[in-house]
């Protein structure tokens, strides 16, 4: 049995890679690709679970409140640095001249 297996292995030649068709390797033109992308996008948008109006308004309100809080904090820091800069430049100009 071992001899027959060896003979079978010797007879078998490695299979050549299948020839590739040039048309399969070539990418479709830009319009075909754009059309596919648009189709995929709309397909995905159909599966999205959109929030209800009250949920959207609540989330928008939360974002506006957080933005206002950061606006106040950054404005306060900016005014503080401006006053500190004025104080430092006044001291420097009064002692230097």
C-alpha cells in the first residue's frame, strides 16, 4: 500500500493557478462605483432607528446647556488671563521707564 501511495503522489502534479479573466481584474468605472455606494448608503439608512422628536429635542437641549457652561468657563478664564496680562505689562512699563 505504501508503494501505491508513493506512486499516486508522484503522478499528481501541482495544479496550475487558474487563469484570471482580465475583465474580472478591471475595476468598474467611477459612475458604477458611485452608484453602488449610493445604493449601499440608502440601504443602511433604511435600517437606522431614528430618534423620536422628544428624544431629539432633549438631546439638543443637553448639548446647548453644556456648550453654554463651557462658554462661561472659557470666557472667565480668558478675562482672567487678559487682566493678568494687563497687570504684568503695567508693572513692567512703570518700573522699566
